[in-house]
């Protein structure tokens, strides 16, 4: 447990302009020191000097939000060899406990003491640059989608005959034509305003498309440098591989396949009650990683990536259709009965009529034994024979 390895834990509640610090003594759980520092380079250096004075021993920093407001402090401390732990979203034990930045810093410090394997912050460097590119591309894609929706709405209210001329065009030709439009000054004001609006939106969509493609090329180049083996997997493209790299971060952060499944929202958790035993998928974790995992799994070849269909029993082929024999009376099944031992079939009279098992059973409902199953139970079929 982490409490056996440390003497002090420094909890940090970061904000945009200032960070709250709280030094907790691990053996006693007492709060030794509290302070607020500025969220800047000089403030980070001042915080480290304060910690050196009040926590001169085995220590670790428990920072909440290492990927947002705490990213600068995390980068500063990691560069100076300090141990930084990532703290997830804190839950207030009771509403009467209150809510301040100092209390959140204390809760952050105490929350990591009972953990066996506390989380570490995600790596920086090329991975951080890749994350910035992915965020920029996602913004361009969303803005392009919004522009296309706005263009569609404008086309619905465009005056005739321009509306009839633009409706049959494909998306690419429509964007090119609208981007090259030059509204004249002598036309109808309504038509001129519509054409100006359509040209503005079309040029915006084309610019966002070019921006998204350029960002996608940069993302693919960095992904091939960081994890070229991911792109060789079936169903994994550059964007899915980039998200996998962002979520995985670095070697040692995810210790097992079960931990990765929990992070991707694909880990089964028990949801039983009474005599009902069932499981459901965990809804927590990285939702973007879950989306790309689902997309990649859907694109993969089922026969190569998923052994479940191969483990299931395959359906047996249907029996051949019944055809009449040259004699005209016997079907294929009836002919097969003639080759079986006499102990497994009923006696057949010379005239081809099956003798009834009991005197009171009509010939039309007589059951003929076809064979026996693996559990030694006979199987039957009904044959209709007309009495001569």
C-alpha cells in the first residue's frame, strides 16, 4: 500500500489562477501545512520551496486534474524528479463537510493513501503534441459539420430559380460553385443576400475541409512514429491508433489487459440481485477510447479477430430432398430402412405395406423408427400409406 512507502503526501487542488496546497503527514494523517500559490512558473518554484521546508522526507504530490489546470505544475514537478500521482474526480463524503479549495487539497492527499497502484499522469512530449492536434482536428470536423447543416438549411429557403439549379448538384460540385459565386449588385435583394450567405458558408466549409486533412496528415505521421505496430492491425486507422496512444500514454501506466478494459469501458462488472446472476459493462472510463475501440472491432475480420463464432457449433447441412425410387413407392428414407438391420426397423410385408405395431393403430399414423440419437432415444417419422 502507498501509505507504507511515504512520509508525506502533498495534495494539490489546481485552478486557472492559483493552486491550493495541503501537506498531510502519512503516519498520523494530520495536516502539517496549507498554502496557496500562483499558477505560474514562479508560483511552482515557490510551492516546491515550501514543500522542501515542511515535507523533507519521502513524499509524493497528489494532483487533481493533471491534464487540465494541473498540467503546468505536473510538468514542472516531473522535470525536477518529484513523484506525481494523478487524482480522479473527488466525491464529497457528506454535504455537511463543506467545500473549499483547501479541503479539496486535503481530500486529494488522503485519497491516494489507501490505493495499491495509484494512477500516474499521462506523458508529455510527442504525446502532448499529438493530443493538441487531435483536439484541433476534432474542432475542425465539428465546425465543418455545422457548416454543412447551415448550408442545407439555407438551400431550403433559397429563392427560385436558384434553388432548382442547386438542388441536383453533388456536395463537392455545390461547394465549388457556391464558393466561386459573384453576386451582382443589380439583382433582387433577397436573392443577393442568399447568394452572399451561401458563398460565405461554402468557403468556410472548404477551408475547414483542407484544415482537417492537413491535421489528419500530421496526426498520422506522429502516430507512425510513436506506435507503427498499431496501424498494422486490422480495422485500426490513424485516428483510432492516435486515440489508443493518447489513452495508453506510456509504458507502465496500464498494468494489465483488465485495467485497459476498465479504462475503455469494456470491463464486465457484477449487477446481480437475489437469484438473478448477471453482468453489465462498466460505463466509466475514457468514452473516446470506447468509441474508437467499438469502431475498430466492427471493422475487423470476424474470423481472424473473434474466436467466438469459431467456437460455436456450426449448423448441420439439410438432408437431401425426398425423391421417388424407380419402384415408385419408396422414398429415400424408406430405401435406407431396407439396408438397416432388422432389429431397428419394422417388418415390411411383400406388398410394401408396413405392418401396424398394434391392431388398433391405423396405417396412416404408423410410426417408423429411423434411428437412435446419442442419448439412446429413438427418432420417429410418420408415413402415410394408403390401404389398397
